[in-house]
């Protein structure tokens, strides 16, 4: 009798690292990672330039706040209409142009417009309180400082929240459960916000009134303690990152599958924040340029993919809707984004428009608050107009936080293929 050995096909070992992308390796690298790598390279170049200059005795410092503001203003003059404003338009393209979205979110779309007036109110309120003897004279600029600090915080919060959104998408795409969710969340929230804390406690940091951050100034009292807090932020950031890397290596050695895209994404965005906020004012002055382009690029990609999936070409007998036309032609989408930036005063012509709008407001301020004087009235009116225009961004921050809740919207998850 012939013995026939029973054989079974070889069982392939489970992959040590999963690489399931949101779209494809090429598209994810192009839209979710490459723009951040370019910003990181720019930051490293600026930092190296500054460091070498110390030995070559080049004068690359920004000695006056006015000079720094001017340089930053020139950069933002181009960044606003060409990069930032089109991504604000992306939100409008999938909300305000869609009749179905209007029916579902009418209260959100109308109520969120309040963001346009909150800034001017906060800026002007201290002057009203001073006029009514409810606020000590000489501190009226506090409204502008508080508003500016809040605007900066909300912008960073918005970008940070989007990063966590993409981390969550990569978790879903690679089938991660909840076992490591708390570890990922705690690491991310700590590592992404510590650079911001280091910025506020830096010995070179000056607030929007030319003084140190008010809360830190009151709490620290001495430069020595401030330096210690700044150093503690650096030490804690490094410690948290080393611990997380060690945990990932340990899990990998134990044979637990790792999420490649998620870890690559974290390894991209976290260093950018550390570089942008913690080292010197030259880099911090351009934090938007270091953190923003990647944020805008990946947002365009996800909105476009969502729009193409949701607003498929209609049947021949059906008239295409506005969203169908927008997401059926990428060049129309791009052109409308640039036009939106110009119309909402995010670029060319904004300076002239602000001065024209601020003229009547200045006259009104002198009439209502005669104690401020012409120069102060002119300055405050321009700040109030700028705060009103910034409502475009704040409106985007708020609406965006309500419309991308994948875990609560199965249709959204389907259109995003997660």
C-alpha cells in the first residue's frame, strides 16, 4: 500500500506592518505627506540658515516687530488667495452650494455667520466699558490681544483636529480596534500641543501687544522660571516621543501588526510643529507657512474625492446641479477657489478695501468714544475690519468641525471609502 502524506497549503505569516492607504500609495504620498515634507524641508533650511549665520556674523534677525509683521504680511498676501482661501472655498463647495445640505443643516449655515461679528465686538467692547467707567482707562487694547490670541489658538486647534481626523481615518482603513486608541490619542494630543506651550513660554515670545504672553507674564514673574518652563516643554516633548516610539517597537517585536500609514503620518506632522514653534522667532513668524500648505492640500483631496463620489454625473435627462458642475470640472473648482479668496478679501485689493471700510467706522468711533483720539480710532477701526474679515476663516473652522463626523454619518463614511 502506498502512503500518501496529507499536505496543506503553507500558511503565510500575518504582515508585520499594514499599509492600507486612504486612496493609494501614490495619492496619499502626494496629498497627505509630500506637502508636509516640503514644509519641513523649508523649516530645516531656515533653521540651518539662522544657525550658520551666528558663526558667519550675518544679520538675519528680525529686530523690530514692524519688520517681522511686514515680512509675514507679504508672505500671507500670496499664501492667502493662492493656498488658504481655496481650501476655505472647499467647505463652501460641499455645503452652501448643495440644496440637500441646506435642508439638513440650515440652522448651522445661518447661525455660524455670527463668527463674522464676534471679533469686532470683542475688540470694541473694552472701549465701550471704558466709556461707561466699567473698565480702567489705558487697557482698551486688551480686546485686540485676547481676540488675536484666541484666533491663533483656534486656527491651530482646527489644524490639529484635522490631523487627528486623518489619523482616525488611517486607523479605520487599517482595521485598528480600540486597544491602542487611548495611547494614540494621548500621545498625539500631548506631542502636538507641547510645541505651542513652548512657544508661549519662550524667552523671545512677544504677544500681539509687544509684551510676553499675559498669563505667563503674570504667572512666571521672573525670566528664570519662564526659561525653566520652556525647557520643560522641550524635555517633556522628547520624552513623550521616545516613549511612543519605544512602545511601537515593542509591539512590533511582539508580532502585533503596526499601522504603517498612521505612523508615517505621525512621524511627519509632529516634527513640523516642534520645528515651527519651539526654536526661534524667525521660524515661529512663519508657522502658518510651515503647517498650512499640507493642511490645505490634504483637505482639497478629501473634499474632491468626497464631491466626486457624492455628486456623480446625472442621467442625460436630469439637469446637473451646481455641486455636480463644480465637482465635474477640476479647473472650475480651482478658479472658483481663487475668486472666493479675492472676493472675501484674502489677497489682492484687501488692503485698499480694509481702509475704505474702516473710514466710516473711524468716524463713528470718534463720535461715540471721543476720548480715543484720531490715531487710536484709525488703528482700532482697521483691527475691527480685519477681525470681521477673519470671520471667513473662523466660519470655516466651525462649520468644518460639524460636517466631517465620519463615525456619526454612514453616508459620509461611504463617500470617503472608510
